[in-house]
């Protein structure tokens, strides 16, 4: 059995937690966001920008980009079992996304101590161009939900 390097029991746990969470994740499903990868402390989410997601400037509304980054963050910080929620998040928009762009958000844990965690998420287009950087802070909620 592999250690926490991304295989074995830890990987199985992360995948099972993601599947359980996705089953009830109406927001993610409604926006057709896919969870492409998940592992201990990491996750990747993907979404295509539709016309309904654009603002008056003809670019993707920042709220949708935040939501995609927040989704990857949520799956990364919930990859250990106990219910974990956001206690804060901040995003820096670097470049606009446009209708038709396929966006990927890649979340990675930076630190997890006791009930707190810090995660970084990069949002990029299919060609690898980074459009936004997100940092989320998580808080595990003991006794809430499935573990």
C-alpha cells in the first residue's frame, strides 16, 4: 500500500469522497463542471464558458471564474473525509475568459494544520494561459456530514 504520495488508501479515500460530494453537488452539475482529477489535497475542475456566463463587456463574469476555482478548492480540501468548508477565498484576475473558452482550475494544498487549510488554485485556458489565481482558506467542521 502506498504512502500519502498519491496512491493507495489515501487516493481511494479522496476519490470516494469526491464521488459522494459530486452526487449532491447541484451547482457544479448545473454549470456542467467536471471534476477531472482528485487526490489527497488536490483536485482539478473543468468548465466551458457559455454565452450565459458573459457580462456586458463580452467576457466571462468573474463570479463564474471564482466559482470554478472555488469548486476545485472544495474538492481538494474535502479529499480527507471530514466535511470541510471555505472560511475565505480571494482571487486575482489576470486575463479575461471568453465565450467558448474551456477553463481548468487546478487546486493544490499548501498547508493543513488541525482544522485549518490553505489551498492555491490556478485557472487556465486549454492552451495553458493562466487567467486567474485563487487562494482559499478551509475549516474542517467536526461532526457535520459524512466522514
